[in-house]
C-alpha cells in the first residue's frame, strides 16, 4: 500500500528512506534486548565481544547458587500469591463493574487504575511507611499486598474486556433453569470468560515477577526477589550472571505475555453458542 | 419478587380506567422492581468490595499517610512542650526572652532523660542544617550541670544566631508548610512572606526542571523514532505488519529492569555502542556513556518507544489510504496532503502517545539509578534517597506530593482531551 501503482522518483526515494529509518529503529528496539542472550552463554567473565567460548557456567551460577535460588524461590512465592489474590478479586470486581447498575462506575474505574498512574516510588515509599507500622514490612504478605495493588488493574481490564462479549441473558437462563448464582457462575460464566481470566492472571504474574521498586523498599534480606537481586548486583559489580538472570526473566515474561495476549484476543471475540 | 401477586395481574380489566386496585398493583410492581434493583446494586457492590477494601488498605492508606507527612510533623512540637508555651508571646523578630531559653534547656534535658534527644536533633536538622551537632552538644553540656542552664544556652552561639529561633518557633506548629515550600526551594521570610531560598541551598527546582527536560527529550526522541515506524506498520500488508509489530512488542514485554541491565552492558566503555561509534567514525575516542545524561536518555528512549508508538499506530490503522489518494488526485503535493489530511487525523494518537511517555518519564527511578550519574538523578531518586539515606520522611513526602500533583494534573489533561479509554495499550 506504500507505493502508488506508478510511483514517481520522489516517491521511491521517500519510501526507501522510510524503510531505512524504520530498519534502524527496529534494530534499536531489538538489539538491546537480544544482547544479553549471547553474553549469558559466554565462558569468559567479561562483557566484550567476540565471545571467548560457549558455556552454561553463568546459568549454573544463577540456578545453582544458594543466593540466586533463594531469590527465585522468593519471586515465585510473591508472584503466585499476587496472581492468586489479584485474579480472584479482580475477576469479581470486573463482573461487578460490567453490570450497568453498579453505582458510581465512573468514579470506581479511575480509582482502580490509579496504582498504574501514581509513580511507583511514591507507592513503594508509602507502603514502607504504613506497612512498617502494622508489622507488614519485611514480610511476604506485605510484598504480596503491595504487588496486588499494582497487578489487579490488569486483571480488571482484561476480564472486563472479555465480559463485554458475554451475554448476560445466559445467566438469567441459568437462573430460570434453577441454577443458584454460584452454580451458574462456575458452570456458565467462568468457562466463557476463562481466556480473559487466564490472560489477566498472566499479566498479574508478570507484573509481580518483574517488579523491583516496591520489593526494594519492603523486602528484607530474606525476601529478596530475583529482580531485586539483579538490581543489587547491577549496583555492586557487573557479573555475567546478571545477563543469565536477565535472559531467564526476559524469556519468562515474553512467553507469559504472548500467552496472555493470545488469550485476551480470543476472550474478546464473542463466544458462539450453537 | 415476592410482592408480585399473579392474581392481581391476571385479572381481566373491565375498563381502560385505572382502578384503585390497579394503581395499587402498579405501585407494588414498581416497588418490587426498585427493591430488586437495589438488591442488584448491593450485590454488585459486594462483589467489588473485597478488591476495593484491599486497594484502600494496601495502596490508599499508604498514599494518604505519606502525603500527610508532607504537612504534618509533630516531632518538634511534641519534643518541646515548654518551649512552645514560652514562645507563644514572642513576636518572631530578634531573640526571645530568657524564659524561652530556659524552657528550651528544660525541654532538651527532658528529651535526654526520655532518650528522644537524637530524634529531636535529627528533626531540627532537617529544617536547619547543622542543628544536629549543636543540639547534641548542648544536651551534653546541660547534662554536665556545672553551670546554670541559661549560661550554657547563651554560651553556644548557635542558640543566639538570627535564623535559629524562627525555625524552632515554626517547628512548634505540627501542621507545617515548611516541607512543601522547601520542595519548591521556597521558605517563609521574617515578614511573613514567601521568598526563594538562597541559591546555595536551592536544589529541588533544578531537579524538577531536570526531570521535565529528560522527559521532554525522551518524548521527542520516541516520537521521531516511533512515528515513521508506526506509519510503516500501518501501511504494509497484514502479514508483514504482524512481524513488525512483534519487533515493537518484544521489548515492550521485557521488564524495565532487564532492559536497563542490557543498556548497562551496551553503554560500557568497551561496550557495543562505543564499538559502533568508533567504527562509524562518529567519535574519535571511547566515550563515557555510563553515568551520563545522554546514556540515560538513550536507555529511557528505548524503554518508552513502544508506549509512544502503540497509541499512534492504533489511530493510523483506522485511517483509510483512499483519503490520501483523494488528496493527491485533487492536486495536493505529498507534503500538503500529509499535513492537511493525514496529520490532523493522527493527532489524537500522537498526543496520547507523547503524553503517556512524558507522564511515565516523570516517575522514572530504576533507569536513572543504574545508568544516570550523580547529576542525572530524577525526582523519584531524590524521594528514595530521602527515605533510604537521609531518613527524612517529611522531605520525601513533600517531594512525592509535588510529583503526584504534576502527574495527576497531566493525567487529568490526558483524560479530559483524549478519554481514559486510550490508556489501554494491549
């Protein structure tokens, strides 16, 4: 669609320049995120190309040493806890908000999204201040609670999107057929909005798994998550182990978010009942 | 629905006139509907309640608590009850009378006895740099008790210095505008007006300006890089567009920390960027890109590029190519057609992308902390360091307050002119 059927020379030049420029922009986008991958397999201890040789020694450091293992464990505890709470509560809230009768929808929605708008340092410092008073600082529960605030908006939005294609008459039909609300939720609504719910869960998981600022303020040495360990490592000294950790984290978020987006797209299509 | 009685509805109507019984039935139907409606509302509210309560606890209260610290600081008032009393009659100029000196001496000793002297010294120091050591020194001398308290107080020049007592006086009020004004490099002067602090004490206006400048530079860079790519993706056939959009989404889905880590590797003195610059002949020597402003802007541009590009792309996708063809056939030159037909239509997308990037840049913390040098730290980094290093919660709260005001104001503009729906990126 770029070139007209009989392009002029000027047009050809413009389109060539556009492609060149865009090619450079795409390199700028992709090279930095791909760079840690070969470096993480480098057998040497430096970040310089050409690589000295291929080895998995840095992956052995990340997956094999106690410090990193603990960090991975903490990240998984926090991310699964966050995902569980954010998905359940976010789904319930999305169902409530999809009802036109919900009072004050126009006020509640911006409030629900506000954790995404407020700069995360402010959230982190505020949580630290409050959680220290109520004994939640330096606990898994504290980090999970703070992460839930950051992750639940994604669940509300994705489940909300899949609910917009959900026919409420199905719930009425279930009620008329004698199903109790809880039964009709599990047997009728949930199967149809499941892609949206799973997609929201994946977003919530990634949000928590990648989060470092709140963790930095709330976690003690015992709760250091993987991103926090990376952040500390980057501040102290650059070790190739960090490129291995970065590669692992990147792979996990990309896989989960691809799944989430595919599910979200499927969830938005109006479910067909034949 | 129990109020609905079928017999009343089923009764055949004799005339079109409403009988008293009919109107009664209608009323009860309306009442039943209202009740059912109320029930629905309550049920949907109950469903949303757990998350709303959790957000209030985990996000709302912490935020309010932090912001209140910016204007409410009872430490000094609590620590100096007698001094507060003694200063009530003071007119605020010159030195207060000896009674105030004695009251302060008594307060200092009682703080020492309670073990809160250090807390007080720290709190005074936040408002009056250098006060910490003076307070602790005076407390030690009062403790020694070899001289009368008044003599001890008068012997320390700090307590007779012109700036000391106004600060103590303002500290005895729990609600204070001191920190908010300080966050803007302002203070109260002796006449009760607001003035700028001396240039050697001013830091924050410069930091806010720096934050805005970096945000503006990054926004501009993302627009220059992103607009043509968005145009290309919107113009090529579907299959190719899908591949190109993946190139935008892959970095978008990688966490900020991972991308910042990648840039710390790339920007090293012997890193790939320097290799490239040397090879291209742009630079004669290896540049110090780490801990520099330019390195910070490059990394932030990389992170923010998808945020600017995606809203622009989503608008461009809706523009029919036939419109441009129509403009050409009517004799418009390519540039004119672009400027008068295409640009006005993509403008909302450009606004959305740029505003989003600008707002997000204001809150950057990780990237400046790892890639920026000492003079490239943005406002979020100052907030964090006031909490972690200086332990000055009030100042951190005041800076948060101002940053939040800017952020919310910009989001208000965003929502006002573009609508909140444009926030959806995925």
